[in-house]
C-alpha cells in the first residue's frame, strides 16, 4: 500500500497562498539517496537542497505528488485553518487521480493540525501526527514539495509586485516587508485578515 504524506507551507505568511502538498511513496521507499542531502523537514534544508529533492521526486517514476493552493481572498473568507484543510483534500484527490486510485486506498498521514477538509473525505481513515514533518518520510517530502511550490510562486509574483520584494521574504512578516507595506499599502495578494492589527496600513488594490 502506498503512503501519502501531507504538509503545508505559508500558513503564517502575510501574502500569497497557503500551499498543501500530498506525496505518495511506495512501500520500501529509500530516503537515503546518494548525491542528495539528508532528508529533513523543509525548514531545515536550504533552498538549494530543497530543489535537489524536488527534482529527484519529479524524476522518480514510482513517486507521485500534487500541490494545492488557496489564495488570499479565499483565506480571508474561509480562515487559514479551513483553507489548509480544504487544500489537503484537493491534494489527496490530485494524487489519487494521477494514480487512478480511490483516495481511500492509501495510508494517509498528515502533519499536525491538518485534516481532510472536504465532506466527501469524512469517512476516509487518516492519521494526524504532531511533528510529523520531523519523523515521517512521506510528510518530510510533502513539506519540501509544498515549500518549493510556494517559493517558486512567490518568486514569480515578485515581478508583478517588485516593490514588496516577495522573492526575498516570500510574503512573511519581515521588517523589510512591513516597510514596503507602510510605503506602498496593501496589495491584492496580501491577506487582509492578517493585517487587521495594523490600522496605519492603507489598502491599495492593484
């Protein structure tokens, strides 16, 4: 039986989507690969190391993955928890579709705090594991896919909104990001509900 690991990237960011990835690995999958860094949670790998693992997964025929995004407007409407859980369901559906299998035919492991948010997945057996991204191979891989997918997206929108320097901070609340917000206002890729505590910021829809 294949195991699906699920993890997210971007929950705490002020701008950009939350991305949830599902990675399906076969029994006996080897996580130690010559030429690749030791597999860890994405936060403990450099951007280059994450890219190496991502490219490896792309080239590995018996590994399947899918990343789902929920964008700021929907996050503002649904809240971040519901958005991430909905994306978890979409990611599982995406992997199952690629493999031409039913979502319920996998062992599904989610990093702590995540659940399958779609009503059609309520009867699917899953397990949510605290610090799963530190302990479970499939979840570690999912954390890498989610992070690489989101970082690439933020680098892309940087060229549309260069004033905010998204390519550097990826939408998180750095000092440079807040300086840009004070100077240029809130763009349409920012999460309004995350910025309600900063009344001095102006909303400037682009």
